[in-house]
C-alpha cells in the first residue's frame, strides 16, 4: 500500500508599495533566488504592486 502524497499548501504574498524582492525575502525568510524561481521571474526588479507572489 502506497502512502498518500503529502500536499504542501501554497502560500502567497501580495506586493505592496515600497516592496522589493530583497525586502520580501527579509520579511518571509525565503531567499531572493527561491522567490524568483517559485514565481518564474527573469528580472528581479519586475514585481508590481498588487502582484501575488508564491512564497511556498
């Protein structure tokens, strides 16, 4: 009998005025590199106010 796969709940962060990936990284404890990978960001300065970023 195979165990059921563990589901990881996705969590999101909504970008606010003044945010940058480095600021979001400091707030969430997720590295800038991981944030960029999770959100398929090619340019690290391309986030927008109101954008939802995946953090888990």
